[in-house]
């Protein structure tokens, strides 16, 4: 299969890890995988996956989806839309494109209809980032999670809808070691957690960071961001 992964060309600080995990799944199947930002002009793809981010990117997201829908001659069975905005406002996307998005994480088997295991647990394909010229502004980084979700249900927050189940320990140490083995060592670690302080395994998480040489005062490695809700 020929697979296209698409991030609309809005500004973004972080790579789309969900897309990169889908890339891993398809490469493991032996498929050809291409990652682009914005509008590609190549005519044929067996499947196109499009990520979404925020509601204020609505116009650019819709334009991107409609571009690839036209490219595939309105065969919506070959277009998959997911990500933050798609999860929170699926009806908006459906009304303007005729495509109903995949909502939430790809954390169950066969969500892509190819008999796959849980895609969300796969390692993102960092090599795909070399296919684009865009600079996310974070160099030489691991991107990952020590926890997932949040224990709070603040009415203004999207996290309960995006990641409804709080995971106290997401296996960061094994994740980093696998990324290092497959794609090489990186200097910095970007943690994208929503509420790591709520974890019952917080001490274990800190221990993992120390074991990975991201301890306080480390000269060659550092934690770039540790999100706290």
C-alpha cells in the first residue's frame, strides 16, 4: 500500500506523534509511507491520514481535507481524519467534508480496519521527520509521555475527551530505550504530560528519568518540558 500522512501547514511546536505511530504500523506491514505538511500534488494513495490540532485552525484543516478528498475522487473510504480538533468537533468536520473522523486515541485493536494491534502503544517513526523541511523548534529530542490523561474534569479542558482514562505510568523508560535503539540517542527529552503530579507512580517516574540520565544538573541531557495541569 502507498500511505500518505498529512499534517496541515499550521504552526506547531510538536511533531504529530499519532501520525508517526501510524507510520510505524504501516512500515511494519511493508507499506510505503510518506509524511508531508500541507498539500501534496501526487495523485495516487491507497490511504491518506490527516491529523488535526486546534479549532482556530478550522479553515486550514477543512481546506486540507477537501484537497485530498478531491485527489482521491471523493473516495472517503481511503481518508482518515483524527487528532484533537477532530475528536472535539467531529460534526463540524463531517458537515463540511462528508468525512466522519476517528475520535480519541488509537488505543484499541483494529481501529484502522487492518487487524492492527493498539497503534497508540507503538513507537513513533522519527525517521519520517526527515521527509519535511518544517522546523518544530525543538532539536535533538525524544518526545513522549510519562503518564496519560488527567484525574481532573475541568469544564474548560479538552483532556478528559482526548484522553479519558488516566494512566499513572506509561512506560517511559522502555519507550526511550526503544527509540534510542531504533533511531539513535537524543540529547533532550520533551514530556507532553497533562498532570504528572497526579500519578501514584510519581517517584517511579522520577527514578526512570534518573536512570535515563535526565537527572537534575545533567550536563549532556535535560528535560525540556514537563507539563503540569
